[in-house]
C-alpha cells in the first residue's frame, strides 16, 4: 500500500522557505534537489528533525533534502503540494539568473558528482592499499628466494 506523503511535502515546502522561495525542484536517487531564491529562508534544523528526512545538504548551488528510497513518491507529493508544473521547474517570471555559462556548468557537474564522490574516494583508497600490499608481498617473496 502506498504511503501518503502529503504532510511531509507540506513540511518540506514550508521549511525551504515556502513555494515562493523555490526556483526549481528535481530529484535523484535519494534526494530532493531544490534551487532556492534565498537559502537563508530555509530552516535546516526543522527539516533534519522531520520524520522522513535523513538530512539536509547544501552543495553545487542546490539545497538538497535527503529522503532515501521513497524520494520519487515524496517528489510527486512536493510537486503536487507546491503547484510546481513542468517537472518541478518554477517559471522564471521575476527571477534573473546572472550566473555565467561556466558557473552553470560547474554547478551542474558538481551536483551530479556529489553523490558518487565518497564511493570514488573509497575505491581509490582501497586501490592504494592493495598496491602497497602487493608491493610488500612481492618484496617479501623475492627476499625468500635468495637463500
């Protein structure tokens, strides 16, 4: 049975500064990714203490609300509750974006790689440990054959 996320959606919208503060909202595998007009209006502490919200992350020019596996259902409720049409994009009637193409590209790329940075780092560390272990093992193996 599908869980009702309407109350959670209301709480999230209220604590990101209201629907008038939202420029756009999209989601990835575990997070709602908001572009806010003013991040200072968002209430991090209330969102972090809300049931259904894991934490809040500010990265890549985005205000990210980490939900977990139910993010698609929560996203649908947020879009419905906020009246966001067009895939969560809010029309830019009075919002002027002064950022350059390079700034937009960097924000997009950093937003994409934020989620996979930790696994990539862990993989690099493991690869380094394996290389050191292999080198140590080879050095020990060759010294045993010189008897």
